[in-house]
C-alpha cells in the first residue's frame, strides 16, 4: 500500500491492479488536521473504479467526476451532504477551520443548505457567534435529515442561518441515531401489543407471578455479573425491589440517583454525591477501561443527560430514548464517592 498527499494507493477489487483513491469529506478533514478522532464507519473516496456512488461495509465510493471543493470548508460541506453528521469529526475540524472561511463561503452561497448547517454547527459546538453580516432569505433546512436520523419532534428554528435544530440533545449530550440502525419491522408498538396480549391470555395468576419474579431475579443477577459480583440474597431482594419500581414517574437528577444507590448499597451514608475527582475517571477501579467524559466537563454533561432523560417531548420514540439514556449513563461512567472513602459505579 502506498500513500500520497493527493490520495491513497490501495489494492482494490483486483489484487493485481492499483487504483487511486482520493479521500473526500470526513476522510479528507481527518487528514487535513491529523485529527485524533474515531474514524466514521464508512469513509468517502473518489475512485476511478466506479461510475456512480457505491457503498460497502467500510467505504463510500464516488466517481472521480464527483464535484467537490478542495478546501476544509468544501470537504465539510461534502461530508454534510453525502455522509451525514459526525459531531466528533466536525468539532475537531473546527480547531483548524477558521471562522472567516465559513463566513466567506456563506457570503458566496447564502442559500447553500450545507454551509448554513456548517455555520450553525460552528456556533452550536463552540458556543460563539459568527459575524456573518449576511441576511438569509430562503426556506429552513433540517440540521439532521429526518429520513436518515431519529430527530426531535419539535425542532427549534434558528433564523440567523435558517436551520431547524432537530438534534435529540444539546452540545453537551447529543445522541445520534440513524434510522437504519434500528429495524422498524415489526414496529415496537406491535411488539408491545403482542406482549400485552400474551399476558392477558394468561389464566393462572400464580404462574404469572412466578414468571415475573424469575425475570426480575435473572435481570438482577445479570446486572451484578457485569461487575463480576455475586450478590447476597438481601442485596438481590433490594435490587428486585428497585426493578419493580420501573415506570414510576420521577425526575431523574443526582439526588434521585443517590437514593437508588443507597437502597442497593447499605453500608454508605445518604450524603453521597457524584464525584468529579480525576482519579474516579479511571483510577479507582482498575478492572474497568472505559473512556468517560473529561473530568472538567462531567458536571455539564451529566446535567445535559438528565435534561435529555426528563424531556418528554424532544425524543418521542421511547425505544430510542431508552437506549440513548442507558448508553449515555454507561458512557458517563457516573460514579459515587462514598463517605467510607470507596468508590462504586452505579
């Protein structure tokens, strides 16, 4: 394999033939800034081997005749148009994309959908303002294409760039879920209806109670097994009690989480709080190797996660919301600093 500034030489399709592959979009932005980011699952290239857009498991190939502008802003527009929204790469790219470059492109093409989205994202991610001196008189464009992503039910309009902010979260906690990632056949509503029908058809109340208790117990043991722990019967009973409270209306906040923690772990005082000490990001439990939010950002990220969970309107799909909330909780690696001096992951 050989690489060069203008492209990459790869063995492709025919092992005896080398085909020029020119990075586009996010791939080019990563190369421009030598960005230390997680690469998108599929990177885009212009290739002489295709005459139309072709996708496989790891690449999006375009013919060499595809139109793009060879500049950081040009490749950002290309990425937003053809590859979707990757906030990690975009946020990192804004470290080297100058605001004046975005402004110049917006002035040149004020009706362009993707430069308007790019300018909105710059302000959204940096929490700063672009002095564009441009009045945009055109229809609104969605930040996230609704045909590709699960989006907010009630988007917030930004008149400055004529962009509808339909992100599921905020810049501190923003889950991104592609529709293709979740099968819609059969729909979740049909599955829930089928499950309810099965329960309604059960004639023996005692059988129902025993089956439910078995599921509670199985889930409890599985949860502790993740932490390589075998719970005592008393601890199992307390955890099952919490599971039975699932579905109760409650505001999720730090106090509520601490209350749950103190039900499961009895040998701590009720004054536990979320820790923001650096050592708790990975030092106090050597058995885990997760990469949580930076310690300095943890408070804001956790509060944004709480707002996402408590917001009853922004993410209307309960399945998507539950998955994002659960993954976000694990990613944040919320830890509680106990009065005893120990630390435990909840």
